[in-house]
């Protein structure tokens, strides 16, 4: 997987949705697994299991339940970009 200026997040944060893939998706899956929301093995592919983990994370944290991982949610999860 390509690693850019922002490491696993390439050129910056992007909105992620089902069907997308990348090192940023893998990092988010790792974080969701660490927090107990993702049960599979992080593979960098945003599928139904990742979508369910995102929804459960949102519910557990009192956030708007969504199917995408937008920039706001990534920041809530602790992902900040630094040069």
C-alpha cells in the first residue's frame, strides 16, 4: 500500500465508505479492533464488518450513527495529521 506525506493517511484525511480500500482504512480498522469494535483481521478493505464496527463505535460514543468514516469521526478516533 502506498504511504504518503501523512504516513498511512497518504496526502491527508479522506471520507471513507464501503468498497474503498487503503492503508488509512487499515489503520482505522486496527484502532477499531483495539477498542473492541472490529472483530476481523484488519485488511485495508472497507466492507460490511468495518461498516458495522463504525456504527457500533458511534453508538457507544454518543455520536451520530453513520456508515461512512468522515474526517470528523477520524479526528474523534484520535487521528490527527502532522507534518
